């Protein structure tokens, strides 16, 4: 594979590159040899909270032999008003080779055009989450060995979800048929067809649930949210025990996590037979390793 300059959005990758990343990540999961480069310095800048993305990038970086430079927003000069560009340019000038960035602003990376080091987008507001999308694609491909004609429904707070956007765009161009389930306030009709959960639950191959993104809600969302309880949300838009019984035998359940148990999914189903939720997290580390290898280029490993 050729070297990739940045990974900002799924559009940066061709279908062939996506499949190559999936195959490499699966090989790494099966125990393929680890290439190492102890000359690479990487900084992970998380301006929004994270458990999975941050920690799996860190493990992936250590496995690749990289030098991980600690950066905490709360103790940095960001607190003195330093701009995102100045923080990133400073890290470039002192010798950091790769930046992994999560930020609450959509397309924050547009203000970083003058950097001369690669950026891996670990999530931009409600924009995109390419590494999550790639690990989701890896999990689906690992299960079904294809994307063509798979029926995938994504249920939850679609309007505010970067995962929904990245996954819809990528799954559709890989040949899957994507539908959505959401309360009226969290629909984004520009993404595709919205259905009633009970009309499709018995016919999908992948049932992907998304978190209610309280931290992104505007005053309007919060007001609208008051019109239904957690129990009502679960009953209408969540994976209940009843709906689980209707799923096809080979259907898989996915969720990027963190999970609001008993809201998006019944607590008892999080580790049910059909659930891939924790496997997604495991796959995330291997996929992030494959992404970083790709960014550095094989010749440098
Ligand atoms: N799925 C995901 O992005 O999780 P974190 O917010 O914990 O990184």
C-alpha cells in the first residue's frame, strides 16, 4: 500500500485501501509479525473524553515501537488560550512525527493545513470517526467476509453521531444496504431512509446501536428529550429482549460504546451471543495499528 498523508475522513480512502487495512488488521489479530520503528514520536491530543479510542491508539503505538509523547489538554497551554494550530505546530517543531487528534469542532483539521506532519482524526464533533468506522467495517467483514447486499440498520441519535456518518458513507459505497431508526428529533434524512425498528428488526444482518449523545445536545434537543423517558426511548428505539428474539440467527449486534445500558440496549444483551460489542474494542487496537503502519509507510517500519 502507498503511504497515506492524513486520515481525516473515510473519503480519504479508496475501497481497495479500506479492504487492505481490514486484511492487515485481521492478519495482526491472527498474530502476524509486528513491524517496529523506535524513531517515530507520536502525540495523542484528546480535547474530548475517550476510553477506547485513546487507549487503543496508545497500545497500538507501543506495539509499533513508537515513542508516545504524553499530552493532556488540562495541563497544557491550551488552558492559557493557545490555539489548536499553535499547539500542533509546536509539537511538530519539537520533533513529533504524527498527531492523533480528537476535537469537538467539526472539521477542526481544516485549520491545520499548514502542518507538515500527518494527522489521524480520532473524531471531529459530529463530523466523522474514521478509525471507529474502520474497526466496525473490520468486525462486519470478519463475520460475513463481504459487504455486498448486507442489510444494516443503525439505530439511535443519528443526527449527532459521527459514527453514523462515517459508517453510512463507507458501507453504502462498499455495497451494503443501510437504513436508520431514530426519534424524530435525531433524524437526519440526508443520510438515508428512516424506518420503524419493528418493521425491519427481523430482516437485518447487522443491528448497530448508537449512544444518545447528551454532550452534543442543544437546548432544543434537551427540551425535546424531556418529552420521552429513558424507558420510552428503550421501548421504541432500543434493542429490547423482545426485539432480540426477532433477530435473524446470524445477525450481529454492534455498538461503538460507551453504552447507556437499558437505553440503547438491554443490559443483559450487551454480552449476548449475537453481540460483537467487546470484539469491536479488541479489533479497534489492531485496526489502529494497521492505520499507523499505513501512515508511516512500510519502508519506515
Ligand atoms: N467508541 C469511542 O469512540 O469510544 P471512546 O469515546 O471511549 O473513545
